[in-house]
């Protein structure tokens, strides 16, 4: 038996482990110190009441003979597909229910979709970015090339016509940079993908954080995107589902490559390797799209965005360059005094007892940058910001 040798090509997943080790070592050496974490990539607010109510009601249904459910639909239950379709209608995007696939979150869907693509495709990945795009392709032995994000393009790289790519990743609002593409930028990517006969994998995991109504919240708000884009979305950050697990993937019927409809291939893949998201969870997810659930989730998002504003306002006061924080829970800042990402990490930990995430962990272009997140507690965010201001003023 031979193992998949591509695994040897994966870089060590050292980023968050090293952060945790350094924080633990600091705490051991300084037991009385109050360390505040602004590096959390997980939500901290509990599930909204409407979601919990729906989840509990569905759990009770599962215990009654008359309402018990066994295996569900491979694409998800129609009640949730319809709720998602209605949500897209509100964005001006018309979807058929069969174009919506309910899954257990964006991470697995982003990895699993690669089953329908040939290994010899060239993948174009922005740098810096969410590491899952790179690692899932390395595991499959697929060649990846990178599109540079930097301060010059505000971490929103645009296509280079001279580069040939087959599979293109775009994440907007972006993790880790918090940068959000406008319609003109996304149109350039859609036109480029169509000219290359490529497919765009659009990660919209943070779409619910967009407050500026001129910014797109779905790639399908861009003309032509329904012929070349798959969109991945998640309730993790939208509604606190990181531990509950539910997301959806949109594969329009118009996506056709080499005579094959991608929607049919994806359905075939799902029906072979996936038996659906739990009924109880899909009912909880449905509640996110009810007027009550929608309002409750938006209150939580507004809280996180309030944290982001506190951080952003402070960085402006300190004249530190940053992206994100307005339509995103992430703030991506240039390390002051030309420190490297890890030097700044150590400096903040030791001198202010504040923890963030070194940008270099998200790709080579992240060197010299640093990610802060807005998922913490307001009081802690305010205290952390005060400490950083004292240190850097
Ligand atoms: N996409 C991006 C850009 C993310 O940052 C994350 C989670 O941090 C995910 C996808 C994964 O989301 P999920 O919890 O739905 O798997």
C-alpha cells in the first residue's frame, strides 16, 4: 500500500499551534498577567434564541414516531433550500432550489468540490488567504500559482491576463485581510474567468458582515457570474454556527465545462460521499432566515462590527495602515516600525499582553502584517486597544 505522497508537500500547520505555545509559555512565566486575545477566529456569542427554539422543536420531532426523520435529501431539505433562495432573492439573485446544496459548512465544501475537477488544472490562489485553499489542492497534487495581495492593491488583487488559470479562488470579505471587492473588481475576475474557460470558487463566508450597500454580497450580483462561479456560504460567522455546522453551496445549472453540467457532477459526488446535514440542524438554520432569526443574528453581527470599529478607530489614531474592519470582522494591519509579523506578535504579547495572529501564517505576502479579529468581548477589546495605544503612542 502506498500513501498519498502529496501529504509530504503540505507545510506544517504551525500557525495557531505556535501562537498557543507562545501564549502558554508567557502565562507560565507571568502567572499574574491578564492576557487578552484579539486573535480569535471563532464566534463567542451564543446562538440566537430563534435558532435554539427551532433546534429544540426539531429535536422533539425526532423523538416522535409521527415526525421522526431518517435519511434526508442529498441537496438538503426543501424548506431550507427555499429559505436560502428567498435570501438570495433579497440580493437580486434568482436561484432554483436545485442549485442550492445544503452542507455542514464551507470548509468541507471548499475541499470536497475539488473531487469534480481534474488534477491537471492550474489553480490560482490569492496570497495571503485562508490556508484551506492551498492545502486542499496540495493534498490532491494540483499545481497552484499565486496572485499577490499587498498594500499597493489594498490586498484586492486583480487578474493578470497573461496568467493562465483553470480554478480561481476569491474570498470576499477576505480572511485574513478583511478587504472587500467592489462590483468593478469582481466583474474583472468574472470576465477573466470566462475568457479562460475557468471556474471561480467564491468564498462568501463573511457576506453577512457587509454593511456598505454598494458592495456585492454574492458573486451572482455580477453579470455573467452564473456561467462561471460556484459560491460557498456558511452560517458559522453569520449566526454563530461554528459548532453547530451548516452552510450552503450554490452551483448554477448554467455552469458547463467539457459538455458536463457541474451541478450534476456535484450532485453525483454528494449522493456518493455525503448523506446530508442533520434535520435538527437544518431546522435551526431555517430559523436564521425568519424575520425573528434574521434580526437576532444581525444584532450579534452589529456587536462584532462594533468591536471592529473600536479597533479600527484606534489604529487610525495611531496612524497605522490597515484594511478591513468596516464590512468584515477582520482587521489587517501593517506592523509598526517595520517589525516582522512574529516580532510584532512577541512585542504585543510581552509589552501589552495582547494576542493577535501573525500575517505571515497566511502566505508570504502576509509578512510584516498582523490580523486582529472582532469576535471577542467588547470590554476586553476596549481594554486591549487602550493598552496598545499606550504602548505605541
Ligand atoms: N471560509 C473562510 C474564509 C473562513 O475564514 C472559514 C472559517 O474560518 C471558513 C470558510 C469555514 O467556515 P465553516 O465553519 O463554515 O466551515
